[in-house]
């Protein structure tokens, strides 16, 4: 049997890479969709087996089949929250300072003559 190489020890507090985050979100999504498929199969088995409290079980399976896709998409599209150790990059000002100064000075009205 081959020995698995040991994972390196994490010595930084840097955020996880985008690829790692994407991979973990994909795994969560696939897991939740697998549970949804399991709810569908379980519902079919319960109907054929005529289980006791069948309406209750079918309602629970149907709720899982409706709720899980919604939750899976939300979780898959979510990113980890920004930490205080890694603040967001500073955003540029909406208007340059020169434009603000020019806006403070009144502009003379422009007159356009049609006749020469």
C-alpha cells in the first residue's frame, strides 16, 4: 500500500485560494443535490412499501426536494466573509479632486448666435 504524502503545515493566516474555495463549494452543492435525489428515492420506496404515517414522510421528502436546491444554490454562490485581518482594497473616490474644485466655480452662460 502506498503512503499518502503528508499535507504541509499551514504557517500563514492568508485566505484560502479561490480554487480551494470553489472546490469546497462544489462539494457542498453536489452533496446537497445527492441528498435531494435521496429524498426522491426514499419517497418512491415509502409509497411502494406503504409505510405507516406515509403522508407525513411524503411531506418531509417533498420539503427536502423543494428546499435543498434553493439552499444549495445559495451556499454554492456564497463566498467566505472578509476577515478583519484582510480588509477589502480601498475604493477610488467617485470624482477626482480637480472636478470637485471646478464644480465649485460658477461657469458663465454660453450664448449661441444663429445669424452671422
